[in-house]
C-alpha cells in the first residue's frame, strides 16, 4: 500500500511570521484512512492540512524545511466557510461541481460524468440545476465538498467542514466520510467537533504548538472528550471508549441494549451497584 | 442596481463579446464626440442599449443617482464661472460656452455610466468565462475579468452586514460631518480586511479545483456566436475609429 | 432585564418568516433558541436590536419600546454577538477593538481589561485581530460586546468553530452575566453548549414556536429530540441511560452523579 504523503521532520513558517507554524513534524498518510488532526486553536492543525496536501508553500507562500514526499496525484481542500469556495462564475450547481474536472481539460462527457458521480455521493443530485448563490449553508457546504470530490483526489483535506451546518446536516457529512475513504481517498480532517469526528476517524494526530504530540488510534489519543471524562468517572481503565454506545456497552450493558426507557429496572450483576447511593 | 440581472433579452442571449463591444463602443464614442448635440445623441443610443437589455428603468435610475452630484458641480463650475458670451436660462444667466461644456461632460458621464451598468446587467460572468475558455484564454485572465464584474454587488452586500454589526456596537451615523467621517473607518476597514481574508481562502479553493492546472479548460456550454454578431462587433469598432478620425480631422481644421 | 415579544409577524417580501410569535424572557434567564435553518431564529433575534421591524406585534426590552429606537440606541441595553466576527473587527489591536463599543457608548475604558482576562485574550491583547486564528477572533467579537455591559445578550452560534476550552470560557462568561441579572438568548446548534449554558430551550419551526421547555426536560426527552432531528449530547445520553436522579444535563452534574455510585465493569 503506497504512502500518499510522507513528512519527515518538516517545518513550515508563513511569510513574515515570527515563529514557525510547524516544527519537526513527521507523518505518513495512507490511502483509505480518515485522519483526524486535533489541537488547540492556533496549534497548527489547519497549517498541517495545507502542508500535507501541498498547498503550502506553493499557494500560500512561506518556507518549508525537512523532507516532504507527495505521491498523491491530486489533493482537494474544503474550508469552513462554503461561500468563499464558490467560483462565483457558475450559474448552476452542476457547473460548479464540474468546474474541477473541466479545469483539467478532460473531455466534456467525462467532466459531466465525474460531476454526476460527486453529486450522488453527497446526495445533492436534486440541487443540480439550482443557482449556488441561492442555497442554504448546509446545502452549499455539501455542494462544495462534491466539487472537491469531483476531481477524484487521492487526499481530501477538510478544515472544520460542518461549522456552518445544523446538527442533522453535520451528522450526514461526517457519516459520509468513511465512504469517501472506501474509494481509496485519504481523508484529513481538522475540527474542534471531536464528538462527531471520533465516530469516523481511523487515526488521530494530536498537535500542540506546531508539533505532533500524539499519533494513534482514537481511543488512545482522544483522552479529553466528554466520553473519556465520563469513562473516568465510572472508573474505566484506559484506553477509553470514543463514543457513547461503546461507553455504555462497557459500564451498563443492559441500558444500552434496551434503549432509553426510564421504566425499566436494571437487572442485578452489572451496571450501578444496587446497594450504593445513586444521586 | 449594480451587477448581473438574469434575463432573456437580446443582450442576454447575445454572445458576451457582442454586448461588451457595444458598451465599449459607447464608452469610447463618448470621448470622440465633442459637441453637446452629438454627445446627447450618444446618450440616447445608450438608453436604447439599456432598453434592448430590458434594464432601462433600473439602470437609468442608478445612473441618475450616480451622475446627479457631478452634473450639479459641472453646471456650477462651467455654467456660472465660464467665459462670456452669456445666455439667460430662466432666472439665471449662464456662460454659453460653459453650458455647452457642461452638457458635453455631463452627457459623456451619462453615456458611460448607462453603458457600463447595462453591460454589467446583461453579461453573466459565467457565460463570459465560458466564452473566453472556448477561445483558449488562460483561466486566470478570464477569472480576473469576471471577478471585476461581480465585485460591486459582493462588496455592497458585505458593507450592509458590516453596517449592522457596527451599529449594534453603538456606532452612530448622525452628528457633525467630522464624526460621520470618523464613522467611515469602522465601516471601511472590516470591508477591506474581511475581503482580503476571504480572498486567501478563495485562491486556495480555486487552486484546489485545478484552476491553475495549466491544462486547457473544457468549455461545457460555450455561448453561441454567429456571423452577423461578429460583423456587428467589427462595425462597432469601425464606428469608433471613424468617430475619432472625424474628431481629429475637425480639430486640425 | 426582561424582554417581551408579543404577536410578532414578519415577512421578507411575500415570504412569511415569523407567523405569530409570543415570547417572554425574564431577567437572568438563559434561553437557547433552536430550530432548523430557515425557521426564523435569526430573524427573531434581529427584532430585538431594531435591525428589523415586525409587520405586526410589539417588542419591548425593559421599559423600552423597540419600535421607537434605532440599533445604535438599542446597543445600550442589548448586546448582539453576530455569528461571523470578521464583519466587525477593524482596530489596530484586539484591545482597541474591544474598547470600540464602550467608547461609542461613552463608557470608561477600564472595562476592557477584565473582559479580555475572562476570555483568555490577555496574552494577545496587543496583536492585530487578523493575526490570531479565526476561532480566537470570535472571542474578540464576544469580548467587544461584553465590554459594553448590556443587560440583555443575544448571541448567534457563539460556539461554532470553538474548541472545548474556548467553549467553556464562553459558558462561564454567560453564567456570570446571568447571575447578575443579564438575560441571555443564544441561537445554537451545539447541544453540548445548550446543556451547559441554558435553563430553558425554545424550539422554532416554520416561523412559530414549536416547543418551550426547561432544558432538563427537553434534553431528557429522546423522542422529542429525535422528532426535531437532534441527538442529545454525549453527557445527556449517558445520564439518561444510567437513569441518574435529578436529570443532570451539565457535564459537571453528570460526573458528580456517576461518582456517587459504585461501578461494575462489564467483562470485555
């Protein structure tokens, strides 16, 4: 399995910045991964996405140190604000999504086929004839992701893609990420929404102050989430579960199987100790 | 009304180059005309242009709003302060050559603004880029041109939102002229800074979609051109050349 | 300060965005406003600061009739925090930008320092707003409104894009204000934030109020949440599944509730 991106002790500084944004970062990105990059605001998560996909320094300027090998043919990037990612030149969603393949000079039939495929993947085929400037935030963001996917990138970087979305649309977007990866694309995700990201990530990179401080499975790295907090309160040993159903499976198996019906009494033998004080 | 207005007029359906050529002819023709009568015939032509585009009322209103302050200034400067002989216009006595000059300059402004607004309204940036793509123009050039066409409506929308935000922080738009001038700073700066920040993202997004790939873009639906439209464009060019030739011939006499 | 909306109707041209809304907020209440996009939430909040005028109905903030006021006058009582900070930041430094609102209102400058401390912005106070990351700029915008010391706070998606520590700062800042009698109305999709920061949840749908319930009731009502297309936050899901007494919804309460219990681990 070829590695798509290899970073070996890479450093990066934006033009004119006093401090480097990334220092001595080593990372490998492989096909079919959903890689969550997490860290406090300003830690360098967005910068890491740009460096790993080759947009920094080529488009944003700055200096790159260390070794970077980009075996990926094409990389896509999607940001949080959908309206900044519209070309502003297309009067229909179909044209907007077809913009990428058209830019590559592919024959017309191939361009339209790629656009149709991407629209299907994001379930926005019904918006194909609409004017992009008239769409809601949630619809627009899905169109923008479709536009990036239409190029069939080897690596797709998403920077807080659900920031403008309501909960249903956000769930739908995150839940679709594994299907993009299944096609061979590596998905790089930077977001503060750990609860949604944890459900779909296959690997987590922790970044602090421009350095990689953790690299492993979600359960190993995501020790600060609400679920981890609750697991600790229930005296679970690490590694903590990453989502609620896993947690409930560990500490109260019957409650999670039966659902949230408050009238059921817990059976003896598991869950809270019947003799202890329940608050 | 400044910006593209969807429609089905002859100007909308024409090849974008044709509509732009007509607007350019009005613009350049306006400077070739030297007498008040000629200039205002051109203004009438601009009005016809706007009517063909189906946007006469809206663009005339905007053109009037934009031109009126300048017209007043022109009439004061040239009409009142110009050289003799003088002519009575109602209760005021104005300089005749000054009045003629004001009419020429005012008419030029009207023709240019009307032509420009109509072109903006009738040329869809999308179709323009498609036309340029079909001709093999590099994407960067086409995008720059199309972005220039859409910058005004985008800025206006943005400015409205900034105004709301700053008013909610207590910014007063009333009071002395000085305080109103100072109020421009919290309105203009976010406009510029925010636009610059968004441009960064947009450039990245476009690059990511292959805009700079260097390959020749596939035009999906290039606007249809026709022989008579090409002929029309050449005719307009000839008209402009002839107008300037006539102007210089008259100057030399 | 209390806020009252009575019989509110509002239309954008032919489209009726608000169809008869009655809402009363008491001083010190923290209310979350939920609903799908297009339900009328943002429109409703704009009415409170006179950015829009209703086609029918009455809006009062304390003893002021909003119909008789301009937005810059309303700024004395109601602080509106817009969703996108970048439409208002402009000063040379964060400190100066936060001081802009108070200065417009004629308040004294010292109110800026404590607010910057509160939102963790003291370290970056001298930097230009655009030299800090976008989430931090959101906190700067919030600081700018808090420094104006409004009696009513209206926030549009205050935690979108913020990481967990930043969200906690916002929650604490709002709780502190509510204790002082400031009325807080927050439009939010972030149910984790709603659980921490709200006493009451109002849900809008198609221009009307569909639900208006205490937060502990609504977040524990899984079928109602499902009907609204929402999932409870992790802490509430666990709290409900374990049937913790007192219906805890805040993380601290849930953790407390779990600590009072002896756990048995299910075999792996």
